[in-house]
C-alpha cells in the first residue's frame, strides 16, 4: 500500500529525444507526487511536483502527466540533453504525513 | 529554500564501531528526516527527528541501532551503532522548511563504508 513502483530501471535516450519514466502507486490517500533528480555524489533535488487535482504540469522541458483513475504518473523530458543524465526518483506522500515514499529510481543516460 | 550541510561526507569504519553524522540546516525547521540510500538503490526513510521529543522510527529501524538527537530547530545527528558491512550506505539528512507538503530538501549525504 505504501509502495511506489517505478520503471524502467535504466533508460538510454539520444540527445534531443524524449525521455519517459513511469510510476504507479496503490494508496489512494497519496496526494502529492514529486520527482527528484540526483547526480552522482549529490543529494536528490526536487525537479517538479504535482497534486491529483490536475492531470498535467509543465515546467520548461519537464512535464508530469497524472492519471488518477489508473493511479499512475509519469515524467517526460523533452529535448533531452546530456546534462539531464542522472538518476530520477518519483515519490508520493499523504498531506500532513510529511514523509515521502520513493520509487526505485531510473538511471537516465542521454547520448550526445 | 534551504541549505543542508552534512558531516562527514564520507568515512571508512571498522566493524563494531559507531559513527555520528551531523546535519545542519540554514533555517529553522519543524521536522528533519533521515534517509538511507544503499548503493544504486532508492531512498528509505529511517526516522523523523522531532525537536523536543523522541524521534519517530520507521518499520525495520530501531533507536538502539540508529539513535537520533535533535537539540534545536536547525541541527540533528544520526548515530549508526555497532556497525556491520550491511550498514555501508549513504545516509541523507533532509528537511522541509515550508512545512506541510512543501519541497523536501536534502543534504549531499554521508557515504559510510564498513569494513
């Protein structure tokens, strides 16, 4: 119930392509869904987040698509760049609970 | 925003010893969180450090193994006690300055290797 399942585990995309990472959850009480980006040797940093009252949120090249009925959400990186090469984590939390449950992570490599 | 500093950034420890990790936040926060990230793996919450009260531990983590202190609103420590090679991991401190479900900020982590 508290798990967030993320796929794929690793992803290789050509420069300029679209990177897509998917997450699924079971607990319908989750109401906050962030994506974190982590570079080697660094802590995770918030990339973009969404709440279930909207189906899509876009910030620059990064878009979250949210499907409440399917209990799935995904991260789309448009015009992927080598600098986007990092590990991406989806997460979920229940408002007021404050603690995040993280997905397993996706190692993204953008080939030049 | 918040800047979170952790010390040490990395250490190599002997089996059976204990190590204390320090976490300093540049602003006052209600809750601080300690996560563990095993090599190439996801983040698992160890405990929530509450100022003025006992830490709240997640399932599978106990106070005797991971004692936590929270003396004020900007500082916390996590001790990894009686270490074994299975404790080799990155330990991350985090905080949410805005409270509620605002952005969670992370330190850069403390990478521990237990021989």
